[in-house]
C-alpha cells in the first residue's frame, strides 16, 4: 500500500505511528519489554522444526 492510501484509510492512527517510528534505523531506546510472553507450543515447535530442517540442509551441501 502506498503511504497516501494508508493515510486515507487509517488517518490519525497511521500519522501517530509514523511520527514515533524511525524511518531507516531502529531506535533501541523505544524498546518496551514484556515481563511475560505467551507462546503457543504448536507454533514454537513448528519454528524449531523448521529451523532444524534449514540447519540440516545447510550442513548437507
């Protein structure tokens, strides 16, 4: 989506997001950490499996 279209669709919400989001480089001073992170075991195990497959594929070549 173009910025013009997103501005039309989301208006002030998008403008506020643009105002506090760095354009090119991340701003680590804006980091907000969560004390508790909820993880669904099925998705976590799938990510581990996918990572293992990629690791094994890179080792075999």
